C-alpha cells in the first residue's frame, strides 16, 4: 500500500497536474497555430511567389533526376519561422501586460482608526508646545 500512496501523492502534486494541463493546452494550441500557418499565412505569402515560378505547390520543387523535394523543406522552414514569430509576438504581449501590472504602484492602505487617533494626539501635542 505504501507504493500506491506514494504514486498517488506524486501524480496529484500541483506541478504534475500543471504540466499535464500545459501539455493538453499546448496540443490544442498547436492545432490552432498549425491551421493559422498552413491555411492563412503561408498561402497569403507563398501564392504570389508560386505563381511567379509557375508552380501550384512547393512540393513540386525537386532536384531534377532525384527524389529530393527541397520544396517541402522550404515549406517547413517557412512554417517554423512563422510559428516562431507568432509565439514571439504572443510572449511579447504577455510580458508587456505583466510589466504594466508590476509597474502600477499599489495605493498605500488607508490609516487605521488607531493610527488616526495617534496622529491626532501627535498633532495636539505639537500644538500644545507652541
């Protein structure tokens, strides 16, 4: 029973659960980013270049007489650069919002009734000495 209890304690720790949630959200986010890159951004960027080269798809770019499809490699490099840029912009936005939260100074707490009374006593003593 000790092994099962240890495993339960390990599996239900906050860090393990946070990691599991992060992996699941990352997989869902990956699908969104992949669709953004493959369905929206890449066609917008590559359509003019492909038309200029009289091609319909990057996979048509091959070294003549070989099976080397350097067009697929170029497509994957472009996808990586776009994904990296999108993630950079997201992280930059998150960091900027965190910085604003940190820079906003918190208002000092209002004095308590006890502090107010002590300030009144102090002021009365000062006025009395004059």
